C-alpha cells in the first residue's frame, strides 16, 4: 500500500444522545470533523453532535471495510460496547 487512500477505516462514534454510529472512511480525521461540523456528515449525526470517536479499525480495502461495517451494525448494543472496550 503506497497511498493513505488505499487504507480504509471502520469507525464508531458516540453521539451526544448516547447512541452509536458506525461508518467507513479513508480519512478518519476529516470524517470525524465532517460529522461535528455538519458539513458532509451523516444525516443521523447532524442532530446528535458533537460526536466522539470511540472505535476504529483499519482494513485493506473499501470492500472489506463495508463488510465489517455491516457486521458491526448488526451487533446488539451490548456487543458493540464490548468491541469498544477491546
């Protein structure tokens, strides 16, 4: 992997209302900033700002990131919390 854009990240943020949002990106810092600024952030997080990064995991491709994101989204909240704690 020669470029940063080749590395994808699955991330989870905790929203102001205590809910969790999971997404993927190839630029984590910029994506969290977008969630908190309201510009290009997910519709879900717009009314729940600020968000705080609570979990991230790098993967090798966008496809792998999307698959992991879906697996995480299907987890019950209790298992997401365990994942966050490590």
